[in-house]
C-alpha cells in the first residue's frame, strides 16, 4: 500500500510561547492576533511570525468555519469499514472517494478493513444510494456500516500534552 506522503512521522517540540498561542487560538480561531500578543506579553509581529512558523511546520493546518451537517439537511452520519477486491488500487480508490462530497474522512487502518471512512447523508435512503451507486463501483469486496446516533463530544488534542523544548 502506498500512502503518497499521507503519513508523516515528524514531531515538533514547541516552547511555552508556542503552546500558549495554540491554546488561545484552539479556543477561538478568530481571536485577534493583538489580543493574543497582549496575553502573551509580546508584539503583534511576534505572534504573526509564530503563527507563520507553526503553519510552515505543519502544526497549524489553517482555520475554518465548522458547518453543522444536521442544520443543512444531513441527518445521517455513518462510519464504513471498506475492503477492496484489489488492494493494489488503494490510491485510485482514495482519489475517487475525494470526488464523493458526502465522504468527509478517509483513514488508512490496521485490522479488519483496508480503509475506514466517515460519511454524511441526508437520511438512510440517501446513505444506501451512496453505498450502492458511488462506493460499490470502486471495487469493494465488502463493507460494514455503523450509523452514529450522535457525537458525545469532539475536540482537538489538548495543547498541554505537547512536550516543550528544553531550554539551555
């Protein structure tokens, strides 16, 4: 299985200023940089530089508004374990799934499945159509669908658990 740079095993040590910035923007990505600068006791330019550094390192992957799927008519959330007839076509299947807008996550996995996806559908009938019309033609040998009744919680990894750089 090829992953085409999808798995990067880089670890970045962050200092206490980096962690304080990350804590603040994790709570509210729209917090003004000058407010972050005041809280961190540094200049606005220093915050801009740190944000750019964290982005260049790949620690920050942008900011976005989060849409509630239910509020726009997608009432069914499902997780589907997929097995491919031909695992050599893994990369082709992943690229094809990127064209299915209802598929919002795709994971390389160990265990019983070749890959595991998260999908949103308007209802169970729509989910069935997606599986039958869009996923099956990709060359699945089998799939297992788990429907979510709702998310108990979702969160970012806590910044406190990230090790700090050792200072000399």
